C-alpha cells in the first residue's frame, strides 16, 4: 500500500512539474528593470550637470557639452541636461527624468533632449511656471531640422524672455492638433537643396545673358534708327568708270552671262540672320562682352547668396567623440563577456543575464555579447559590422562578437578568429537573429548560444570581410560646391531655355506686328507707301538672305491678293499683273516657280519693289505710279523733292516717299553679287539692270517695260 501511495505521489509531482514548466514557457517576460539606467544617468549628472550620450556623435558630439552648459547657466536655477538618442528614452521621458531626480536628489530644472527636440522638461524644488509653455513654444517655433543644440538654445531664449505664454499662444494660432498649418522655414541646407541651387545657377548663368543678347540684337535690327542724311544718288553709271551713261537696255543675249561663281551665299544663320540688314560687328562684340559680364555677375551674385557650406549647425565630432562609445564597450567586455548598455532601457532582466553568463562560461569558443543600440548617428553609421570590427581592434582578442540591439531586438554575430562554423550558424532559423518576433531578446540570445555550442568545430582564424568604412562625419555634413553637380546640366538647359525665350519673344513681336497690319498684308512688307499707317521693312543695306526671303513673301502675297480682286479697275489689274510678270522675268528664269539660285541682289531688290507696287495698285488704285528714288524699297512716292545729283550742279525734282520728303534717307546700297562683302556695297543706281532706272525718277510702268525689254519679251 505504501508503494502504491509513493508511486501516486511521484506521478502527481511529475504532473505538477510539467504544468509548471509549461506555464513558465508561456509566461510573458518580466518587464525591463530601468533602475540601472536611471542610476547610471544620475551618476553622470552628479559629475557634470550636462551629460551628452556617446551613442550619436555624428549628430550631437560630446565636445559640445560646454555650449549646452553655457546656455543652462542662463536659466538662473540649477539645470540638469540629458542629451540622449531616442533609443535611450523610455516610453515616458518625464518618468525617466523623475527617476533620475530621485537618484540624484537635487532640486532644479531637468531637461531631456533627443535628436528631434525637447523630449521632456520637469522642475523639482524650483519655481519656473513657464517651463512647460517654453517647451511647447519651442516645439512650434522651430522647424524639424533644428539640431539638439539649437533646440536647447531656443528653449532657453523663450524661457528667459518672460513671454513664453504669449509666444505659445501665437504659435498655437498656426497649429492644428498634431500638425502645423504653417511650417517654419528650415534652418539648414540639404544636399538636395544645394543641387537645386547649382541647377538654377547654371540656368541663370547661360539662360539670362543669352536671351538678353539675342533679344537685344533682334529688337535692334527690327527697330534701329535710320542713319542720318547719306550721300546723294549718283547719276546712273556715274559710280563706275567703265559703265556707259544712262541705263542699259541690252537684250539677254547681249548681257553678260551669269557665271556659276555668282551663286548666292547660303542664308546667314544665327545672330546675323535674325533681322533685316547687316549687324555692326563692333556692336555685336560689345553686346557679347556685356552678356559675358552679365553671366559673370550672376555667378558672383549666386556665390554670395548661396553661402552655406554645411547641412548642420557647424558642430563636428572630434576623434575622441568618435571612439568614446567603442572604448566604453570594449572596457566593459574586458571585465564581462556580456555587456549591457547602461544608457538604454534594459531588454534583459536579472534572470536573463544570469542564464546568458552561465551559457557563455560553458562554451568552448570565446563569445562576447554587446547589447548596445546602433543608429545612423553613431560612430559606425549604423553598421554593426563596423562596431564589431572596432571592438575587435580595441580588445586584441579573437572571439565571436555578437551585437545585440536592445532597441530593435536584432542579433548580428561576427566571427573574428573564433573556431566556429559560420555556415552552420547562418543556416539556423531566421527568427533567432531578427527582431520583431514574439521571443524576447534574452530567449533568442540563449537559443543562439545553444547553436554555437552545437556547431561543428572549425579552424580558428576565420575573419569576416572588412566592412565598408563609415562616411567621414565632416564630409557627411559638407555641402558640395555651388558650381559642381547639377551646375553643368543647368548650363546646357539654360542655353536651350535662352534660345527658347528668344524664339517666344521674336514670335510675340511678329504676331504683334501682324495684328497691326490690314488683312491681306504680308509680314515681310507692310504697305507699298511710306505714308500708310504700316511701314514696309526697307533696310538701306539688305543682305542677299533678306532679299530672297522678302521677295518670296511679297510675290506670294501679291499672287494671293490678285485672286479675289474681281472689283479692280482695268488699269489697276493691268499694273498688278505686269508687276507680277516682271518679277517672274527677273528672278525665275527657269520658269519653275522658284527663285533662281544665281539671282543677283539688284534683281531681287527690283522684284521686291515690283511686288510691293503691284499690291499698292490693288489696295489703292489711285496711288502714285512712282516709288521713292532714294530707296525704292520704301514704296510709293507721296511727292517730289529737289535733289542735287552727284557730279552735277543742277538740282532735279525726283519722287520721294513721305519720310524722305521731310528728311532724305540713306540711299539703297547693294552688292554686285550675292558674295559681295558688306563693306563693298554700292548705290543701286551704279549696278546694271532695270532697277537703276528708278534713280532717274522712272515710274512703275516704265520699270515693267524696261524689264521686258531687258529680257527680250515684247
């Protein structure tokens, strides 16, 4: 009976053991013990009222502590400042400050600052009723890119101003719940902002001067003031000693043949062909120099405006700042293979620590665990491999170094010379290494050490590949030069936009000019007479490109005007058709409907004059049948003027347009061939061909007869 009772008791005890074990496995982990963190931070504040964590030197270097202390002294009461990364703050930063105050036992203003601003502000034993208002006002008044040093300085400014409540009320007016309706302007330039500045500077350096240059040339050539009184019209043939006096009426067979070398030069492109007539080279050079000077001025102004050289507040970590945390962790690992960051909330309770230390002591391979957080602001730039390599260099000891992040729960092992089979560890379940699982960090570290104990033996000396070095903290914040990066693409696109702006301006001017013309008028020639409201384009030294273009437009306009002109008188119709036929004889010898490639400048100018005269006959049949003798391109004459011809003491009455009747304008000058240099242009009366007859005051009817006779058409 006793044996049966003993067996029953054993079974009951076993069942209770199983139930307890199952309950223990499913129980939630004990809450973290933060007493060690508050005690550690209180000890640091006891040493210095300003403590800056060594875990984010890239963002808040420890060497800036004197600047925080200087601002803290302005408050007027004992002030204790904790500058910590977000991973070191608990769910309640105010509770952390309360725990630190309880440990420190000193009255004063306690401030917790993280990378994003003021985490908490508490007062103990001092009277600062506006501290909370100053904290909220600082939150609303500063942009998100303000650094911890700038936030604390602004907080002290608001607190000591005596107007914290008023500033908070003003800031609340632009604040809607958790969002800002009016975000303050950013304090610091980013690399993206600098690239935008470089691009815009490139656009302005080329686009503005180029557009100004092209538009200036275009407007000058369109609206240039005509020259003052030029030399009088020489007698026909008087300008050439080898030319007989009078007008040549030779037949085509007797006229000098046109040689292939007289082919017209290609139409000028670029600035030289933007408007009618040649452009003075000296003026073009002056405008180009002015455009280059404007480009340099824009670049200089941009360099004075965009002066930022860093994206931060100007503080850079020292070498001591960058190695402070590594030295601290390495010193802790020399004493204990399990190092737990005292600045962070503990993710391992007392049972976890005891169990892990026992595991570490029983392993046949050296394993070091550093339970410290990593972030982009630390010395490694958030790369645990770099942290493990730095610890190995400090310890001078081969070991499997494990970086366990208490903030994310991730586990990252790095073998530096330990006899551990790395392939075996890599093949273990992924849940062992990654955070965000239901398993607590202590349980996963315990499982990982179990895999290390079971791993097959390996040769010692295996080391990981050297990790990429972290970015230099100074270069990381340095902004690229203004004239680098996107500056060159900006130059190219600026040149394109400058040309585009010029094209739009030229198009707008052309459209505006067309709107001022009567229906049926050409954009190249407005009216046949100078006395009309619209004045025809009539340069005194037209180049071959302008002559060919204008002749083509004027002939097309005359042809279009003749089609619907059924109500014309017989005389007006006859004159218009004779003008059109004469233009074909002058510049369309091949009868292919195109201007001959070897058409002389005088023939092209004569064709323009005839086409304009034909259109004048259609619009104003009662208009004078003569054109201005000084420049036939002016159109119909409105009167006569006494002109003294060169080489003659007797003045003659010759037809002139309205403008030349008041003040005689310059004489039309043309080249003897399309290739004639501009400085070799001569008065039109000295050139062979029908156009010279107009210098003697001949009318349009006589000009058309002269053209027909010149080409043997009766």
